[in-house]
C-alpha cells in the first residue's frame, strides 16, 4: 500500500543515542508538533507537555501497542514522560489521523508508540555511567540476546539529580541562597522483554517494567513550597501474534496488559499545616486486532479492545479551612470499543482510508467516531495526503470526584466529555535519494474543553487550533547528517473571559536543528533548540500579568562519543553552550552551561 494519509515520524535507537537524550521527553521534544516544557533542568509536571496544542491526556501514548496514559489531570498524577528511560527504547513512532480509529478516540493530538528493545544475536551486556553538573548521576545496564527460539532483554537504570543551581529573583522555588530548592529527583527503572517463537507462524512476547520515582515539585503558586511526589508504576503486557492461513495476508494480534500507577503528594502548608494527595490507578486491558489483506488493493484492520480502570483517591489536609473537604474516593470505569479501518487503493497512485470506532463506556454511554484519509502519490517523490477524525475525551475520574488538596481545586461530577475533530493536510517529498521533507498543516476544533475556573473543574468552552509542521532530513554523506524540525501552533480560546487568547504554556513557535557526524565509533552532534515563549497564564510575579509571554530563547547543545577501546567509549554532553540562563516557562529557568561525562561499554 502507499504511505499513510497522515505524517509518520520515527526516531530509532541510533538517532536517540546520537542526540544524547536520557528520557522520553527529551526524545519527543525533537519531533515536529511537540512543545515540551517538562524536560531537562527544571523539568516539572506543572509546566506541561503539548502536542499540536493539546495536553498529554489529549493524545494516546502506547508501550508496544498498549496504552499507558494515566488519564489523571491533577498535575501530580499525570503521565510522566521523564520517568521512561531511553535505554529501554528501540524506536518511537508518532502518527495521527486515522490512527485514532485503531488506538483511541481521545487522540486529538496523535498517537505515540514506544517500541521497547528485544535482544538479538549473541547475548551481551551493555552498560553506561554518567556524572554531571548539579548532582546529576546516571547508571544503567542491560543484558540481552537470543538463543534458539527465545529473544530476551533485561535492564536497570538509576538516575539522580540535585538541580540546585542559581536562579534569578522571581523564579519558582528560589531559596534564601539564590539557588533552586526542592528540585531534586531520584528515579529507578527495571525493565525487560521476552520473545518466544512458537513456530514460524506464531510468536509470544512478554514485557514488564517497574518505576520508582521520588522528586520535589517546583510549584510556582506560592513561595517556599516543599511538596514531595512519590510515584510507583508497574506495566505488564503479553502479546500473541499469529499468521493465519497459508500466506502472509492475514495477521492476528491478541494482547493483555496491566498498568498500575500510585502517586502520593505530601508537604507542608504555610509552614504550619500538612496535606496529602493520593492517586492510585489500576487498569486491566485486552485487545484483538486482525490485519487482513483482502486483495492487492484492499486492506482491512479490525478488532476490539476493553479497558477496566479502578481509581482510589485520598485528599487530606490539617488546615482548618480545607479539612471539611477531606475525602476518600473509590471509583471504577469500563471502556470498550470495536473498530475497523479500511484502506483502498483506488488507482496505482490514489489511496483512501475509511475508519469507524464504536465506543461504549460505563459513565458516558455509547458514541461513534469516524475517520477519513486520502493519499495521492503525484510523482515517485511527492505524496499529497489529508486526514480527518472525530474525537472525544472523557473527563478523568479525579476531575469528576476528588478534591485536589494540593492545588485546592474542586471536583465536578457534572463535567461532560471534550468533543470535536482534528484534521491534517500535507505533502511528503523525496527531494533526492538522501534528502526528504514533510510539510503538514494541522487543525482541530475542541468543544467543552476542560479547565479550572474559579477553583473548580469546568467545561470552559471551545478551543480552535491551527498550525504548521516542517520536517527536513538530509544524509549529507555516509558520515554526516542534518535535520530541521519546526512547528507553529495557534491554540486560541474562543469562549469565556479569555476568548481570543492563546492557551497558557503553549508557545506559538518551536524548532530544533541538528548536525551530526558518525564514523568508526566516533560521534559528534550539535543541536539547536528554539522556543518563541509562551503565555504565563497564571501564578505570575508582581508586575506581570496573565497576558504576558515569557521571552523567546535559543539553546545550543553538544554531544560526542570518543572510542577508547573496541568495546569502550567516552561520552560527553555540554548543554547550553552560550551559557545564557533563560526562562523555559513561567518562572522555571534553565541554568547556564552544564556538563555530563561518562563511559559506555559493550561486552
């Protein structure tokens, strides 16, 4: 079949390694469409992750094809992309449009699939150790390979950072000594994957990961806050893949999964009282998908998925004004869907996609979300494409039922789902055998958007998003490569007192450009990142307003690997080469020049 009707971006393990990325957030910020404030120094869940102007819960995130979003909208229980180590990742796939038919109607932004590593060849051990500025340390090891019909990979990563760098007056969490405080992080990950070839037509695959994260929060609402966030997560999955019949035109995949996320936020209130917020979510998932090549011109992907979620939450405060709102909630939700996506090649150069996803939920009943796609291969090197999808995201159980004692936000059981549609129009070009480009216009209309109004979750109205993505990749020579990504996003509020304003924390423009070299074990890359600045929106300093924007910034990073021995290399990372401290987002700052240095080995 010709290429899809929406842009598909893929970044593999080699590109990840060359970029120097340590977390999934750092990987995604280099892809078109993403504006990620919650990354690197000063990373904090309050500052946000957006894809095409939509929040992290308005896209679908998958591990090996299984959803792992928490769908928790309270900041301290959101999906934390900084806790997913890159050493566990084989590649990251980013898609949109009709992919929502297959993976979830809440994909206003898109679908991100993280494919984890599976060992191949002779079993071997890889390890790395890094030390860096402001108390940074990172140690990881992975053992993987194959024998007979079994492939395996098992890894561990330990990451620590103090993040106690100097910040200017007015910065969030600026201590009496002028340094950032309560920005420390400690993350431990254990992950593994096991594959077993039953025969040449059947494959079993099991993956598991466990996360332990302990960090301070850089909450910019009040001075001298010392809230702590503990997060323990477990992800399990089992998949059976089978080739049906005698040929390769019928593929079946059956999977089951289990996700557990326990968040505990606690800390002092006004130096006298204390508060605790607990969010405990457990999810059981199952999925069946059949990919059937009915003819040379027609493919059908169809199946169904089920998800049962159990949510336990606790809000507790010793402050007399908040104590009446102390609460314990135990809720559950069932979600099921059947889906079908047909791909028809009308001519040798024209292809169409038609999809339908029928959803059924325990709280919001049944609803249907169609999708359409079109691709035209105008020439061997030029493809035009377009897509449209109907989308719906249901309110989280925390938004509906649990008081947020950390931010003093009231729940609202009368919330209704966010609904709307998203679309893309674009072109893929192969300008030369070693030069490719993608240009995409994207847009969406989101009704009943959820947000905070006067301290309570509300449906605040319509948001209209329009934007442009540009991606260029040039393999200059076997040793040299370069890339350029740029995204413009207008996410305009259409209703209410903020009508006409850009959504807070979402910049109009972001971009990244890189030049890399790789030869005989030697590697070097320079990466430039640009951010036009975003609206402060709330919790501003005296003299600032919620209409003000942070200043634009341009950052340069350098990464290198120097071979020392055949199986040993020295790695060097220098962040912020210009040594210019800048405001990443509202009152959250990146330090000046920072260093990481370490070794990597393969045995």
